[in-house]
C-alpha cells in the first residue's frame, strides 16, 4: 500500500511540475507571438495616435454589405505580411454607412478604399477597389517611403503582382455607370 501511495504522490508531483512548465511556456510564447490581426482604432483616436507617435495612417473605408470589402478583409488584410507591415501605421477602419461625413471629407465615392495619410492627415496614396497582397504591400511601402520611414518588419513581397482586371475594377465601373445614369436623369429633368 505504501508503494502505491508513493507512486500516486510521484505521479501527482510530476503532473503538477509538467502543468506549471506548460503554463510558463505558453505565457512566454504569447509574449513573443506575432500579431494575428491588424490593430484597428476609431478615427479620432487614430488621428491622436498618428500625431503623438509620428506614424502615417492607413484608413480602410468599408461597409458591412460590401462584397469586395469582405474579400479585401478576408484575402488581403488577413495576410501575415500585411499584418506585420500594419504595425508601422495607425490603422483605422471606417464604416461608410456609420461615418458618412468622414467618408465624404476624404472624397470616398466607392468602396473599398484604402487611404494612406501622413501624421497630419495629408493624403499620400489611395487604393480604390480590391487590392491583393502584393499590390497593398507595394502601396504600404510607398506610403512609408513618402514619409521617410522604413518598414520595421522584413516583408517578402509576392513575386507575381496581380494586374487589375475588369473583375477588380468592378467597384469603379459601378460608380461610373451610376454617374452616367444620374447625369442623364438630370438632363431629362431639365427638358
């Protein structure tokens, strides 16, 4: 009986030691983990952070109902390289339905739009419509270069940059068609 209790005590001590070691390892791993998502801020908070930290801003104009916006979030903004590079920016996501005045002030007429500004809010670059990983990395690097900053993360740019096709220009085409229809309606109303 005594040997059984020693074995049980030994087993419990080993399990306890293993459990403490596993918790310590998991905690250390979390401290060194790379961000798994872009850190988004509200616009006013983002402006304040950009000025105090001296970072450029990356504003993503989107809407819940927008299919191309969801595609941008799922296929581009979720990439490890984009997430790593986003640490060099103050990132702001703007829902155009909830913040229409802000969208108007930046002359956003169609979505998605990714807009880069310096720390004072002056526009540096603009991407209209869906952008793949390579295109967005290229624009992010150009925005950083425009403010004299180098990326803090080493980024592997995908070799093949997807050329914009009619499919990726769909948001622009829909804006153009809406403009033409509105213009022709105004001309009819004048007659």
